[in-house]
C-alpha cells in the first residue's frame, strides 16, 4: 500500500548492476521513466496480464515545496522469463502537495487523487495503459488505499479515517476507533469476503503510545463490526510503525517496530518477530495458502522470506543490490514471484522508481 511518508532511504555498497539471486540467475532491475526530487512512493499490483508500478513524489524543479504538486506516473510491464519487459509508462499529471496525495492499485483499478482533492479511478489495460478516468464522489483526504467489494470501489484514507461510501453515497468515519492520527491506512478483503482496515494510530510527535490497529468493516454499510483490534506491541515516544495488511483466508498485519519486522492478527496473544534487524522494510504479501512473504533490506542484501503463517522461519532468498540509496518500497505477489518496487537514487539527489521480480525461495 502507499506509504504516508518517506521511509528512510539506506545506502548500499554493493557494486553490481543488477539483482543477483543466491544460487539463481541474475534478475535485471528496471528503471522506470521519470525523475523525482525525493524518493517516490510506490504502489505495486498485478492486473490484465501485467505488473504495475505507480509512483509519485515532489517534482525535480525548485521552489517552495508547500506550493508544488507531485507528478505521478504508472508503468505496466509484462513478465517474460522472470524479467520485466514491454514497459509502458503513462504520466498521470499532478497529484498533490508533498507526498500526502497518492494513488492505489486494487484489482484492475488504479485510484488517483489530485492536488485539488478530486479523485478518479480507471481500469488497467492489457496494453499497459490506463482506461478512461471516472470521478470518485466524496473521497477522503488523502486517499490511502482502496478495495473492490464486488463491483463497488471502496476508498479509505484521511488522518481522521473515512471510508467511502455507504449505500446512500455518504462517507463513514472511523474516528471512534482510530486511536490518534492515522497513517499507513490499508483496506483489504479476505477470501471469505470479510472487509478489514488496518493502520497505525500515531500518538503524536514525541508522544508514546502509538498503536498498530485492525478493524473489521461491514462490506455494505462500511460500519465497524465488533471491537477494534490492537496489536499487543508497545511503542516508545518517537517510534511509529509502517503497516501492511495482507490477506488470504484471513488477514494479518505486518508492521515495523524500530528496525524489526513483526506480524499479528486478532486472536493471537503476542506478535511474531519475523526479523529483528533491517536496514529498510520493503513490503509483505500472503500466498493463497496463507504463508507470509516479506521483503526487507539487511546490509547490502534484499532479502525475501517465505515464512510460516505468522511470517517466522521458512526460507530466505538473498539478492545483492546495486550501489545507491533505497526507500519507500512496495510489493505484490504475482504467481510464484514477488514484484518489488522501490525508490532508488545513485547519489541521493535525483530519485527514480525501480522494479524487479524475485522468485520465491
């Protein structure tokens, strides 16, 4: 899902021109058209026979950042023998100030929100293009994620969380359960058709008590079902998690605490530590059988772990990254491969969006 703020980029010292799998052939990294003045935030998805990488960030021109709007682009690529080929990139125009307004990919739909708060969605086509954009009525500000409920597109976002829309076309507020300012807001459905939201409830700058939260929603009315579910993890002042919601038969959160990556779902007495020390958490996904797949940087390695149902254990594939700085990752599971998108800068001044496909270990 799209990140609400720039993840800390990390420098990598491996002088290689591509990702090289341990015990496998090298997998090429694709650099998508367009440059950015800061690390672009990415959304990754799969639809219409292509893998999609959507990116947005501040423009590379100068000026007062508060008055600038962010260019947005989406690239659709075919996967040929494990590599991204036949890339088609579309400019989506100006999206929003700073990185607060964004795009999301759900099913075959791209959702974008512009700097004037208007929002649109369009179909991702087999030709690598985005279809005609249709308006979204009463969108939250900002949109942070979206989900398809049958043929209905549901969007979610806002630091005071709003889900839109109920059968009457009205937005539904989740302020009673959000627990602080909401960041990293996710919206997903499990195989049973249950609709879940997850986010971090930020306690505020310098304040302790931030939480990682999940809430089941009625897929028709969008009202909460049952009590808010809070991960049993304590955050010190200044620490706040990056949160991903991943689903198969059930849903669970994968989230950070400091440099560690953890997972949890309602009903579990404690969170599971997947990895204790990372340079950068990239993203997570869930296989159809319920295994948790995570991607993270450790030293000069991108590590992809196919763990158990909690994310722990399992097998890890380590691939070496080319020299540069990385941040703002996103992932999507595409068959037996993980699509990985990240912000990349060789020197830290001009940023680009890059993507690759990693076969699961």
